C-alpha cells in the first residue's frame, strides 16, 4: 500500500477524537509567507515565464544523508536509498524533472541526530550541501519539540532559509512509499488541498454539517474552500484545479474512495481528489500532480538558482545486472580477513553496491560498500564462516537496476593482509597469456619467504599447486598453463604472513 502523508500544524490542539488515532502525518509547517509565494508563483506563471524552461529534462541534485548511531550502527541500507531515488524519478518523470545523487551519499554518526534529526539542527547545518536538495534520514522525523499527538510523523520539509531541507523517517525510505515525492512537492512550494485543516479533520460533531464557519479551524486567516471553487484563488492550497478538501482522508481515506457526506458552508457536497499527491488518502492505485501544481513546481525550480542543475548525469539506461566472478559460488577462500571480490561490468554503471553478510537476508552484520569499478578487497570477515554476497550496479542518476543473484562462499582459516609486509612489488606476465604459454611470476621482496602458489578457476577448483621459495631481492617463478582452457583464473600466492591474488586471463 502506498503511504500518504499530510501537514499538521500546531496552531490548534487536536480534537479529542483524533487523539485516539495513530496515523502517518508530516510535520511541515506552512505559514503566511509560504502562501504568499504560491500567489507570486501563480502570477509569474501567468506572465508566461515558464517558457524559458523549455521541454528538456532538468536534473536536480540530491544529497542523501544516512544518519546512524555514534558507533555507525542502525543506519539505513544504501539499497533502500537507491530504491527511493528510482521511485522519486518515476513519479516526476512526466514533469521533465529527474533527480541524481550529488557527490555521493553522506554518512552522519550521531546518536541525537539518528534518534530524531530535527533535534540536531547544528549537526544538520554542518552537513548540509548548499548546492543540492538535502534529505536527512533518521529513526524518527518529529519536528523540534516533539511529534503531533495522535500521529506518527513520517517526514517534513523544513522551509526556513537556514534549514531548507527534508527530514524523512527511515521506514519511509523505500521504492514504493510516497512520503519523499510528497515532501519534494513541499520543497517546490506546494501546500495541501486541505490547507487550513492541518491540525484536525472534519467531523460533523466538531465542525457541523454543513460546516458552520467560513474560516478554516487551524488558520483563521485562510477561508474554507468552497466545493464549487468560487473562492479557490484565496482558499485551501490557492490552486483551482485541486478540489476543496477538509482533511477528509484522515478518517475516510483508506481505500482511496471518499464516501462521506461533508458539506461546505454553502451546503454543497464535498468531492475531494483522493489520488492527488498532496492529499491524505491511502491505497490509491496511482497518484498525480494537477496541472497547476506542476506549474508551481516548475516555477519554483527555476527560482532555486542555488541547485546544481547545469550538470547532466549519464542517462544511459542500466538494463542488466552484473555476474559475480569471485569468490565463486560455494567456494572456500584461502584466507578470511582480506577477501577479494570481483564482478563483471554493466553498461552504463560506474558504481556498484557490494553487500556481504552472514545471512542471505543481509540483516545480521552486513558490510555495504560503494565501489567505483568491479573489484574490492573486504576486510574484517570471520574465519571458517559461510558468507553471502551480491552486487547492484548504478550511477548517480540510474538507480533502478536489480541486484545480482546471491552467491555464497566459506572463508578460510589463514590470516592475510592484502600483501605480505615484506613484498615491495610483484607482477604476473604476460597477462592475458596465450593458451600453453608459461606465466612468469616476478617477485621483489625485502626478505626470503616460502609460499604456496595455486591456480584456481572461477568455480573455486584448484587446478595447480606448487611450493615455492622466494629469495630476498628479485626472483622469478615459471607457472605452466598447458592443458588449461581459455578463460579467467585466479593465481594465489599464500605465505604465513599474507596472501596475494591476481586475476589471470588465458586466451588464444
């Protein structure tokens, strides 16, 4: 189910009727200046200024901030952040607006900020990127001073000039919830269709039927919008293609079908737009922005000259996923505390998310590493344990590619470093090597040592093993390849103090 959210203001206390409810809400605090800016943007659009934007895609930079506890635990997985960006781009694609990760994901380790980012303004200020739309993600998303009685705050846009950021509850960061697209609507100056009813929801007992007041209950300066639209220019969200709504989705919105009988002060039946992005109805098959909402978004985007919108990220679609190369599936690695991972490149991708964990659900103690390229040595694994790993290709803009199938391996018992401390340089030549031609392993070391030299295929099968002694200084070892088919192999040199791995290609 798609989760919808709404802005609740603090102008009035919630009625007792709402206090018994637990609903997803948002802490965005609209004010008079926000409404005035909507009016100014409407005038600006009416003067024809949107023609300067043209029909080209504008790429909006986003700085995602994953907030964890002081020890680095409990932070979100990058997987769900990539999913959320993919979903955001799908929802804004028809407006020629797309979002991209600006300068990588930012990581913040701070207990206070993790528990509730809104209570750690100085931390957020110190990490905010002035050239991007900032989204901070923590355990909770309550506005400073606490959440709203009767509701769980899912997110909000903090619109003051010193803040100008979005805060999202971790549970709302995924590939289906509409919390982020909704808050981005606030970021681009959209209000709710039920503006003026943010602190409550219509009930006949509380507000009458027809509604007894011409002015809204949460902001007496905002008139109640009429169902016939006569005062749409100055009431509700100040837009005339979003029908009047007195927060009617709060109690009667779980199936995206309003069946209530609320009547406006004129006695006309209310007909809210259930599937508008900025409304409060749940469970709709699809949500949309109205034509005027899109105009306001486009106009506000042009006003936000601080955003790095001149950059055009790679728009090459990433259609496939990667193939895992090493460790091979169901293989055993020679060592455990430095394990080399390799996978095949995917067209259009320049980054990969590598995940390694003791559980195939990647929920026990996962290592998640953003990698430029297709090779990474991972430290800190446990000896003689079964591990699972997978890789997801992406770039700053294209984050919708699927994860690879999961592969498993068992760590060995040898202690290793990336290289033994006494090895100053080593190489294997020629590489690629022609089938049947011998490899030359050249070693430069500060002291002599003995090692086991193995050649394995990508299934982890050992094809050749030899014991070798390397003298201090330069030495060479010849390794035959006769009888080996064309393909990719792993050459391993393992001593008591370290291990060396090299990828070998045999070809005609």
